[in-house]
C-alpha cells in the first residue's frame, strides 16, 4: 500500500509517496498551490508537476495510491483538491490545514506546546482533556511576531531608520535594496546630501508597498546572513524575534500545574535563522514555567501530513521521524520549480493610497 502526501505552499509544492511502513519512496516538486489568487492553470500545473514527479520517483501509477492527503497553507482549497485529484486520475484527496499537521507532530513527539514559525506564527497547547488552546496566528496586521514576514519587515524598517539617521548603519540596507529595487544602491553616508538618502528611502517605501507578504518574508535569510557577519542590528532583530516566539509558549503555559516540567518545541523555517533567535527562544521558554525546556525540531511541517496518513501505525510514524534527516536531504535536492506567489500587495492589504 502506498499513500501520497502533498504540501501545497504559496511559493512551492512538495509531494511525497509513502509506504505503509513509513518509508518515503518518492519525492516531487512543483510551483505554488496555496494563495494563488489567479488560480486555474497555475494550480493545476503545480499539482501535476509535484504529484507526477513523486509517482515517477516511486515507480508507481496513480491507481496504486491508496490514499492522498493535501496539506494546504490557505486559499484555493477547492482548486487544490481538484488539481491533485486530476493528477491522480480522479482519486479524491483529503485536505487539512497546517495546524492539524503541526499538532500531529506535537502529539507524536509528546510535546505540550508547539510554536510554529514560518511566514506567519501560531502556537498550540495540548490540554489535559485532549483539546487544544492556541495563541497568535493573527496575520501580519495584528500578530505573527517572530515570523519570517516580521524578520523581513524589521529589516526594511531598520534600513529606513538608518537612512533617516535614526539608527545605526546596517548591512541589511544592501540586502533590502537588492531584494526590493533589483540592485544594491550605494548607501549614502552622513556626508552626502540628505535628498539622496530621502530619495532612496522613498523608492524602498514604494517597492515595499507593492510587495506581497511572501516577498517581504524572503528577506529573512538576509537577516540571518547579516547577523552571522557581525551586524548588531540584524542580531537584535533575531533576538527580538526569539523573545516574541517564546511569549507564545509563555502565554499558553500560564497556570501550568502538572508535576513535571512542560515540553516545548519550535517548528518551522524561522527556527533555522541562527543562534541569536534560538538562544533567545530557549531562554524565554525557560522562564515561562519551572523546568521548562525548548527543543528545535529537525522535521518539516509536511512530516505532520505523513503522520496523519499513517495514523494508527505508531511504528511507521516513528520510522518517518527517525528517517527525516535523510528525507530532508532528498527534498533539498529536488529541482527548484518555484514561482512567485501572486498574493495581493501590502498596499492593497492595508488600503494604502499614498
């Protein structure tokens, strides 16, 4: 028996073929499946690319797939379901959200609190009655602190403050110019006419407003790189993000009354941003409850989808988690078939007219 798991994101899609013993025998990649506002052909092409590549890697036909599950970050639910069904010659997949997959990982690892930080941020706690409590996940306007978007947003703000002379110069300015303007403008020093600095700040502002949430989040690796190069501003951004992520766990652990210390996990790409962030996260969690410790999980969200389709097979689920480092290596070697997410711009999201 083989099952198919599809992780549909806003910039790329990943498909995995899994045997009933938990062995991952096929991988495939495609373009965006979630938050594709133009929908239609883009979604169909992404699903077909990823699913058929995974089937070819596993040397299986669509009819040999026993069950299919789609993990979707949001948007395009019906289109994504239909697109994956078409790629499987008509077999209807189940569709679940990111939180369901994240909670499956938390359950498998025996975690009390799981903080999920990718483009956005949300945390969940397993309650004694089997229910769940949640924190954050409020979107970029009202929450998502510590997320990939917030790292990119703070990099842009730090650049603007440096250009205005309100904050120290930072290596982030070059990265922001390259990402938003398409070239790395020479950053004016304090001796250059202020109008030059103002013009550059104005162009960055306009480019930011025309950018999508995903494009801003793509600046997160630049923050990590600048911090690793010794930039104090970038390091401060990472440390602040780590503290914000820890606040999610602290909120959910308030009133912890069990005799044992709580188990907390951090999941998502943001937790690979670098030691300043992870150290601040661990320190914050340690202060949230007596004996509390945080571990950074070396799995990806799609592993939760695999755990869901293997529900009731604990040995197979354990095998999935044990082999995940090798799976991650296979995923990293897949062809890059990504396409820019066509989310609305920040201007349209915020209703900014100037």
